[in-house]
């Protein structure tokens, strides 16, 4: 089983999905915490959580996904931040704004009970909007990371080595 996991881990796409899943959960957790603790608007809270998550994502993508051997480069980080900033901050903020302020207008006081826990429907609406935005940004990010940020990485990593 361990040999199988090691072979699967050689696929860059698998590593990208694992790192992306972790970073997405981190980003969503930050977003919900910022909204809950500071009462900021969804768009402002998303911009803050994404800005922090982008930095974490750069370091994880650099080492784990694209297996860059060189040190962290400020020029590469800035390129990564700009590409991700457009892909995530602009796309996600636009989707969150459209979903939470234009498409689904739910009163902040409405509460639902799920598995014995009470949730404000506005938070569930924000979570749904964030997940829609994440899916849209996923394709943007991987393509631009592969061809614009970490373009010097080895293509051989995408092939499963049997033996």
C-alpha cells in the first residue's frame, strides 16, 4: 500500500490537489473566523484570508507540488502572488459579492439547525459562494502556475514510474 501511495504521490496533479485542498480549508477557516470574530464584510474578509493563504500556498507549491530545488525567490513569489491575486482575490471577491449580495439575499438573522447545531444562513451562503469561487479559481491557478510561475519544473514528474 505504501509503495502505491509513493507512486501516486509522484503525480504533480495529485500533489497539487492535496496541497490545494489543505490550503483551501485553511483559507475558508480564516475567512469564517475573520467574519465571525471581526464582523467584516464577506468581500473584505475574503481579501484578507486569501492574501494570507496565497503566501502559504506559494511555499507549499514551491516545495511540494513543483519540487523546486532552489531557494524561495522574491521575483517568483511576486509573480505567484500576482497570478494568484488575480485568480483568487478578483475572481473570488466577484463571485462572493454576486452570490451573497445579488443572487441569494438571506437575512442575517435567519438561523438553521443542522446535526443539532445552529448556523446563521448567511454564513452557509458565504461558504457556498466561497466553494463556487474556489472551483472557478482552481483551473486558472494550476494552468498559470505550471506555465508562468514554476515553468522550470520537470515534466517527467507527471509520469507514473512503474517498477
